[in-house]
């Protein structure tokens, strides 16, 4: 059983989707804490109603980046975390944590990377940019996390069509459906040790 930390700062719909699969006994792991840089994100209410501890960790509370990183590591060690899942967490993960948890941190992005990614590309902003660009296909990318925004090795991409009358809201809803279907599946696959890493190539042995 892997101990899972969810890093999230928003409404927590991906947290819910993963928790649902866990509760159905499909994931060989357990969400043992939720961490956010916000003080009262909606996702905390969802976690607390499921008796999952929550922690707010804001870099501004610390004198140095090193103190922030060490505090975060202390929490991860306290819960003996094996897998970190970013689900709407928009802060860069400090480099020592990326190194310590190499290939143990994953993120979901609501577009087909490497397009429409990078700092500042999150949520509706992504869908707005997709629509304005005129491209016809978008989707989701689930990837390992490295020291940069949205550049880690890709585990899975799934695509959907951008419809002529899509708005950022309608597109976001359809992309979110994909997220809820595939993010829990990838988490399950990682917990079942089905994801093999061959340099930049990630192979899913089903
Ligand atoms: C999701 O759509 C996720 O793809 C996005 O934040 C949302 C979180 O929703 N992440 C990014 O844009 C990362 N660049 P949720 O809180 O309902 O899970």
C-alpha cells in the first residue's frame, strides 16, 4: 500500500475522483494527507469530511525557501509518503523535493503538453488560450514532475475535439470528465507498479 499525499488548492474534484476509486478498493494506496498553499480551499472540506488530515503550507510563512522546503519534507516524512499527486496545485515543487521524490510526483494538466503549458497556464486560462488558438484537438496530460512547470516526462495523454461553439467553460467541463476518468487510473497503475521508466520513455505495462 502506498501512502499518498494530494497537493491541491482548489475545489478538489480530482481529489474526489481519486478518493472514490480508493474507496471502491481499486487503488493499492491510501490518501493520508492533503496539502495546500491556501488556508481554506474547498478541497480541505472534502478531505476533512473523510477524516483525511490537511495542512496549509505557504512559502510566505517562512524566512527562506530552505525552511519552507524542510518543513514540507518533514510533513512528507511524517506521513511516510510514497506518492505525491498534484491536483490543481499551482506552486513549483522545490528542487530538493523533486530530487528526493524522483518519479514519485505526478501532475495533471488540462491540455496536450508541451503546448499550452508553463507558468501561468492553469484552469480556464488554458482553455481560453486553446480556443483562441483555433486548434481542433485538446485534452489532458498526466506527467511526472520535474523542476520546471509542465515539462516532466509524460505518462499519459488523452484527447478530445474542440467544438466550434465551445467556450472556455464548456471545454473545461469536457476536459474535466477526462481528468476524472484517467487520473485515478494512472494512480492505480502507479500503485500497482505498472509504470516503468526507461529514461524519458514511460511504459505502462498493463
Ligand atoms: C484541474 O483542471 C487541473 O487539470 C488543473 O487544475 C484543475 C484542478 O481542479 N491544473 C492545472 O491547470 C495545472 N497547470 P480540481 O481542484 O477540481 O481537481
